[in-house]
C-alpha cells in the first residue's frame, strides 16, 4: 500500500490520489491471491457496496474517523446477518443476529468490514492449528504457524489483506500472533472495550483489541472501540483519551525489566534484539531498571486452571438444542446433548471442558480453583507493586519466534508454555502491546511486549511510538 497510516490514506482519498473503490478491490484481489494462507473463514465480496457513499463522505469532510479503513474481524465476534462460527463445527451454519458493540462502533466511524478471520476453535490455542476451517499459514514463511488464537487476523494484516483487524486476547491471543507475524497487536485493559457480541471463552479474562501495521492506527481503533456500553456489565467507565492525538510525546518513561522474563527459557536472538531496543530507549532519555515479578512462574498453571473452569461453564450453552449443530444420530434427548457436543467440538475444546469440569468438581474445587484464585491475586499485586516504581514493564512477547506447523500440536503442555509471557497481563487485567522489533537469522519476526497499569494504554502507545520513530 502506498500510505503509511490511516490518516494519510484519508488525505490521499480526499485529494483523489487513491480511489477507495480500487483500494477495496485490491484488498479483495490480494485475499484471493493469498487463499493458501487460509486467513479468512468468510470474505465479504459485497464490501464494496458502501464504498461510494464513504468516499463521498470523505471528499466532503463529513466522514467518521475510520472512514474507508478496511478491517477484518475475528470469527468469534458477531456481525449481524453474517456467519459466526468460532472456527467450530458446532456453529457451522449459524448467523449472528446482532452486531457486537465493537462492530457497531467501527461501522459508526465508517470502517469497511471485509471478512471474518480464521482462529483457533473458540479462541483456544496458540498456533491456529485447532480450527474446523483448517490451519492458517504464517505469511512470512509458510512452513511456520502464525500464532494463535487470532492467527487469521494477524496473518491478514501482515500479508496486506486488510488495513487492520480485530482479535481477542484471553491469554495472549492478540500479542503472540502479532509477534509471530511481525505486526502491532494491543490487548486493552479488562473493562475498557465492551465484549457484547463476543462469544465468551473465559469471561474474567476475555478482551477485544486491534492489529495493525503501524501504531497510529492501533491508537485510532482503540479510541473508537473503547467507551460506553450498557450491554457488558464488566465495562468500566474510564476516560477515553483521544489516543491518536496524544501518542507523540516528549515524556520520559521509567521502564522495568522483570528478571523472571529474561531467564533461561528465552531464545538468545530475541534477548539480543530486545536489549538493542532497550539501548535505544535509554539513549532517548528513558530510565531502565531491573524489577521482579516474583509469582511469574505460577502464571501458566493459574491461567489454565481458571480459564478452563470458566470455559467449561461458558461452553455449556452449545448443546444442540438452541443453535448450531444438532446430531442426527441421537434417539433421545440425552443422546442429543451428548452426540451434538461430541461431534461438534474439536479435541482441544473437549480437553479444556474436561479440565475445567475437573477443577470445579466438588472434591477438587478448593485444591485447584480456589487456590488459583488466590494466586491470581498475588500475580496482580506483583504488578501493583511494580507500577509503584515504574511506568512501563518491558518483556519479550514470546520465548521463541514462530514454530513450525505441527511442531507442538501433539504436545498440549508444550503449546501452553508458549504463552508464558502473555498470560500474566490477563490474570492482572492490565493492558499490553506487541511491538514488532526485527527478525531473527532465518527471517522470522520478533516481538517485544510493553505492559502498563490498568487504563494506561496511552503510555504503551507513546513508548511504542518512540520506538517506531527511532
Ligand atoms: N493461547 C492461549 C490459550 O490457548 C490464549 C488464548 C487466547 O488468548 N484466546 O488459551
């Protein structure tokens, strides 16, 4: 594309240098050319229908702030009258009956929705290999996974199949695929962005956020999808900054490097490139210190106990009675429930439902679920303490660059460990962003994670902006 961010795109449309119609047609063509990536579950070929109206609005200056931005939406978020499958056989054929709040907000600002992206089934996974629509390929190198669970969204942005995409992040599903595909991905504070219209996975963790190739567009989408909503009771009415106008700043930051995130498991090339960027930040006048988040080692276990517990309850609504797949092999109501779920859910989803049911069962509730809740509080207070000393915490996003397709799919535990640096932010409810910072020797992207205190996305955007301009 010939524009560096959305602001410039609008200028170019206004002055007639870009035709929005052509731009949308180019994206649709690019999607066709890249069908092998399998990034989309559904492409909206009719996306071009509102284009003329939006183009006219832009030319007369009466347009919304995302006018003409071409956005793909992860297939766990409802778009009215479009399929909503969560990449699961249990929802094949289901159409959403209303717009998610985020979708409503994008449309109000004249964004163009181009399709629904592939993902791990019900957003459970780290490689986008658990999908009823098949795996997604990493556009940078097709032998590798794009990350998950929002792998289709990350791949679509990286391969230039859209300007930006929405994903969801329950334990890293925006940041990890963003890191593996070399794009920006932001997980907002829990409670900033309404989840109304998002299919719930783990309700006390789930968040919706943007992917984009530049930090300005991340800021623009974030300010659009944030804000008041009466339909999500966890929504917190916080101040919405005009993030996009405030991201370039002279501010100097205090940055903490948690020693637990730089221990032996971290790939050497990632460590090296991160420290080169730490130097850039120091040279720009920011202060960098070592900190400790002592309960980090318990994050993965805590995350997988609590999220599977919540998932087992949330996914009980898929029973063959209300919507989605109903087994044809059942001869009574018990069999209808049992066979519909057996035939409809994939292996990983079943694994999580069983784990979650187990940790909630009466004999084990105290030993697992209750204990994990206590550890969650400890992890959260680690962050509270750290943010008394520093403004931003800087870590790797992932312990390694993208792994090969099939490399971890037979070993769920190893797959879970790839979330080692991302789950803590969801346990604590704080915002975090993946910043693409370079490539390893074999050309795979590398990402760095920035974390800040609740509702302080502005600091993340400002620091990411310093990195993008230095
Ligand atoms: N990879 C993590 C999991 O499998 C995170 C998923 C997510 O954030 N949706 O649970």
